[in-house]
């Protein structure tokens, strides 16, 4: 009997110790926020270094290239590019950024193909032709990517359309209003 009472007291004591440790580790939200503020970098340099490398290096290059390419790009083509971006499901990508990506891809294509041709042959004319070809291919590559993505998205929409219309019809016939039926379709359908 004394052993059982001792075991029960020990169990309760251990339970209280473990409970206090678990509950003690949970910080209240205010305390957690204060700790986050305390460990924040204080200098502008530390804040800058917290950003990802791609954002610190490639984004400024792409922004300057977008201004350069945007000067030579006709406004009608820019409007068409915005429509293509929407069709590809890239509504949040600005046309300026995409033009910058095109410029960056053109530079990468220029350097890569001219270096490759220069390794194969040391003829300056062939290297120049390769550089121009790399520039053109690099400039056109994002458009191919965008067209491919828009085509895939269009096919997905066409494949899902019959099911969406069936669900819409069934929902309306079941007594839902058209707005509620559309909400039901968006809840049930993927994409």
C-alpha cells in the first residue's frame, strides 16, 4: 500500500514537472514578437543581406534591362504581351519584368552561344554569327516558354470545362442560385 501511494505521488510529481516544462516553453504572442524584434538586424547592410541573392543581383539587372527593352518594344506588342501573360496564368508578372527577362535571356544566349562557337572554332565570323543567333534565340526563348505555358493552361481549362458545367447545372437544379452555384464550382474544381 505504501509503495502504491509512493508511486502515485511520484507519478503526480513527474506529471507536474513535465507539465510545467511544456507550458513554460510556450511563449505568449507578445513575448514571441518582442524576441523577433530583438534579433532583427539593425544596419541597412544587414537588412540588405537578408534578402535572397537572386533578388539582390538579378532583379536590378532585369529591371534595367526591362527599361532598355521597353524603349524599343511597340506599345501594341506590350498590350498583347499582357494578354499572353494573363492567358498563361501569370497575371502577377508585369510586362516590364517579362521584357527584362527577355533581355536577360538574350544576353545569356549571346554569351553562351558565342563562347561555345568560339571554343569549337576560332573563326571570328562564325563567332559573330553564333553571337547573333544566341541573341535572337535568347530573346525568343521566353516567348516560347510563355506560349507553351498558355497552351497547357488552355488545355487544362478545356478538359475541366465539361465537369464544371455539369456541376454548375446540378447545383442550379438542386436549388442554389447562380452565384452560389459558381461558388460551389470554384470550391470543387481544381485550378
